[in-house]
C-alpha cells in the first residue's frame, strides 16, 4: 500500500534550456527533462526511488 506524501519541488531552467527539478526534503533527489510535463513525471519517479532507497538504507529525510 502506498502512502501519499507531499514534497516541495524546486524547478530551474539551466543555460541550455533543460529543466532541472530538486526535492530538498530528500537528499540527492533530482532529475531533468526538456519540458515541464516530462520533468514532473520523472520527478515523481525519482521521488519514489529515492524514498525507497532511503528506507532501505535507513537514511533519515
């Protein structure tokens, strides 16, 4: 069963026009994409994987 959590996502556009997302509450969790809709999909996937890794490795968030 999945537990819903909300995180703040910081989105910036780099000098090459690529969008970069970071989730400050999850150390090391970031991703990038060429457009915002794709970025949001990737950010959700990255958050799920980062949380799973933190739980597995018993790292606090």
